[in-house]
């Protein structure tokens, strides 16, 4: 119990703290936003917040076998994705990421502790954090109670006082926009989980979809730009449009309507669905729509905004993204998230996909 | 994989977020230190830091089967201990705890999710946080990759800019003090892990030792008081005197000397060791000393201070604690942590106990 696990734990923790400290400090000069933290390896890390800011605080856990498999996740992409998932939460408030803490449950597999696995993982994690102005300042390591790796990242960001964008601010009549295609990451996950599908999909499509799952980029610049424009509500597409819009609807006490005929379906999603149906020998007409509505982890941003400001936000988003954002629908009085097919309205609140 | 685990995960997460929000907000008015946070259940929690403060950031993970067993940890004590372990890290910098995030890996045992287990756990967690001026503002829940519960708490504190007390500040000639008896929590753990020993120990001693392990209190008031007095270094006794002083020695580039003849051994530790030896039929002369030096998790504070200021710190500590703190030894040039027995000096750096 505590006695027997401690020596190994202590050893790994000390070694990892030294690694983290080296990596974190080596990367520190690449951004001037955050003054270097003190106290890494101490009881707490100590950082100096910028005056006139509120703090944004978020955390996410990913477990081997539930959220990722090491069979298709390289340690570099694993580090990057852990960072991106959390960075995206800061983006979804309109904030600037600053300081991160890592909790690791490491399975009793000493290869992983000794090998280059952790070197490469920390490289991915620290570089991705640094790319968006954040820095790893500490953490905790324990030996896992199972044979699976589990990682939690907590991230603190800053935003000018009063400028945070909540899920709860949507107004009736608001237009709903999305920063990019959805469903691609979920197609990528299906491919990675079912490699026998790979040969039915053209190479560039395969690569695009898999990378969308393995290596998503958080929309930090877009989030800060939108918070300045004055969007009414903001969220990232982590659980899929249907769930994420249901959150906005619930928190704002409104109904979100998505119009099927304007829903953006990317060419890659179409190509994937064609190949999937061909392989299964079954024509699933609604498959692209299901991926687009219910597929998670694209980490795009969804915002609602008054029609008066919508065009300005569209221009700002186009400048940041390089492409025009997509109009999805409208907020109305009522509750839930509905798909308007032109013929009827279907309740899709918090629905996930099942194949 | 992701698909199959999501519905349950999502359900649990939404339900727990609602529970957390209710509990956290219900407890919010009991302290006026922190303005109520916004954004619980949003992508991030949003809090307003106090101007003129640095942030202290820490995190700790505890796993069932490694750090605790549910056979002797009630959910109330589990919640309290998770809070205390993290609060103690803030105490060890001299700071004031403010905002906490909880990451949970919940085993696929729906009883736990439905029953009063979580109600009571959150009561313990939120009350203990609140007792020391902190508030739970968010977190993440995933289904565990094993059948064991795993909990991480991340805690953010504040301290007046420049006032944080590090492990690295010890000076040669500094006196080393400790706020209370050590070894008691480790005796308690031995008892809880070996219930057959219980009947050899008087009831009040048993209770004291077990509670020291199950329900330790962080030394927040003492930490803030000591930071104002101007201690040179500060740490909490989480890994045992030998390891914790070795940290101060390493980070300060010095040697820590502990004098055996002044080491405080509590009556409870003596009574436990007598009973332990009687049960084993073996006289282990060094057993109390081993518990005092190598037993962890007492969460007392150890500080080093110049001899000139030592008396003032002693008075301040006595006022806060109600008892005099214990003098343990002295910092010298050199490295490592040594026990001075009067006859020789023994290197005890980072040593843990093994029975």
C-alpha cells in the first residue's frame, strides 16, 4: 500500500519534475506574455497574474482505452492533444491561456518511465502550450491503479475583467455560427478504430480526417477576437453540435434551431461516408448528417450573436480563419436543440451518434 | 471506445456538475474572502483575483488501493482529506487558498454514482475547502479505466506579491522548526492496514492516530503568520521529515542536520510502538524514531529561520497553534539531510520507512 508504492512513486516524481522543469523553462522564452513562474518542484508553483484580468480555470482528463489508444496515438500527438483539448476551453471563453498543471497516473511499466516516451510526450505538450502562450508549471505523478495511462491537465487563462463569453448569454433572435466543418474528427476516430476501412478512402482524405482527431488546433485567436466583437454566447464543439448547442440552449433558457439545408458537410466527411457505406454494403442516407451533428472533438467554436453584429463578427472570423464561418441556425424562445429539416423539427438535444 | 463510453460519461458528468454547483454555491456565503465564481458548468470557471497578489498553484492525485482504501475511508473523510492534502501545499507557501478544481475517474459501478456516496463526499470536500476560505469551482469526470476510484484536486491560492515562502530560501545557520509531532499519521495508517493490532492499543490513542491519518488539518493560519514573520524556507511534512528536509537542503544547496536527542516523539507514537513490538514478539528499539523521521502525511509545517528571528517566530507559532513548536536542528553548508545521534551523523536523505 502507501509504503510499498512510495519509493517508486517518489523516484518517478523527482525525475519527472526535473524533466518538466527543464522542458518548461527551455520553452519559456518563446512567448513574452507570461512572466517565468517560480516554485516548480516546490509545494506550489508561483505565478504573477496580470492586473485587470479575471482568471479562467478549466481541467480535462483523458484515459487510455477510453479517450485514446497508444496503438495509434504517438506520444507527440498525445501531448499535443491533451494541451489542445484544454486550450480549446479557454478559447471558448474568449481568453488567453497562461499556466498549466499536469496530473499523471502512470502504469507500472518501467519502459514507459525510462524510454523516450516521456521526453517526446513532454515535447508535444510543452510546445503546443507554448504555441498559444501558456506554460507548464507543475503537476503530480502517481503509479496507476490499473495498467492504463491516465492524464489530467488543468489550465488557467486570463481575460480582461468582464469580457468572458459564457454559454448562458444567448438572446432570442441570435444567429448561430460555427468556425469550421464538424464531424471530421469523429470520422477520423472511426477510421483509426477500424483500420480495415482505410483502403476504401483516398490518401489525402484519410490523412485530413485522422489528423483532425489526433492533432486538433484550438481556436484561441478567434476566441479573443470574438469576445471583443461582443458575441452573446460561445462554446467549443467538443461533444458535437447537437450537445454543444443544447448546452447553450439550456444555460440561456432558449431553444436552438439548426437548419438542415445550410449545414456544412465537408468533402472529406462525404468521401468517408461513401466509403463506409460501400464497405458495409448498406446505403446509410443520414450518415454524413449524423457525423456533422453528433460527432465530437472538432474543437471549432460556435457562437450566437445579434443579427446586427453578425456581419462584423463574420468579417473578423474570416480574417482570423482564412475562410468564412458557417451560419447554422437561430436562437428562439423555448428549450432544447432542434434540427429543422424543412418538413419537421426533430429534438436532437444532447444526442450522440451510435453506429 | 469513445462512442460506447460517452453516453454514461455524459450522464454522470451532467449530474455531477449540477451537484457540484449546488454544493459549491450553497457553501459560498460562509466565507467572504472569495467573490462567488461564475461559469461553473461552462467551458471554464471564471474568478476575480485580488489585486497585488501572486497566484499559488498546486495539484494532488489520490488513487484507491494506492493512497486510500474505501474499506476504512468513509466518503466524508475522503472528501476532507483530498481537500486537506492540497490545502497543506498552499499553507507550505504561506498563502491563502481560493479556488479548487476536481478531476474524478469513477469506476463503472453505478451504485457509487447513484448512492449517497457522492453527496457525502462532496459535503466533506466542500466543507473542508470552505473552512479555509476556498471554493470548488469546477472539474471533470470520466469513467475509470480500472475498477478503482481516482481523484485529483487542483487548488489555486493567493499571496501578497513577493511574500511566498520557498523550499530554496534556507541559509547556513538557520534553525529548523516543526509545528507538531510527526509519525502519528503513519502509525495510524499501519493500524488501519493491520486491524489485528487495534486491540493492543488504548482506545484514545487508537482514535488519535487513525484520525491523524484519516482527517489531517492543514496549517493555513500558521503558514500565513510565518510568511509575515520572514521565515527563510517552508515546507509541509507530506513525505516525512527526512524527505521533506532533504527537499529544503537540495533546493537551498545546503545540509540539514536533525538532532536525535531533541526529536519530538509523541506519547501516542510511543504507545503504538510498544504495542506493535509486543504483538510481533520483537523489541524494535528504533521503531519510534523511524516513524518520526520517515512517516509521512502529518501535514505539519517545517520552517527554517535565522537564529535572530527564531524566537519571534516561536511566539507567533505558539499563539496560532496553542502549543510551542519543536526545534529539530540546523542548516549547515554541505548537502543532504543527516541525523546527528550524538555519536555519528547518518545520511537519511529521502529515506522512507520499511517494516
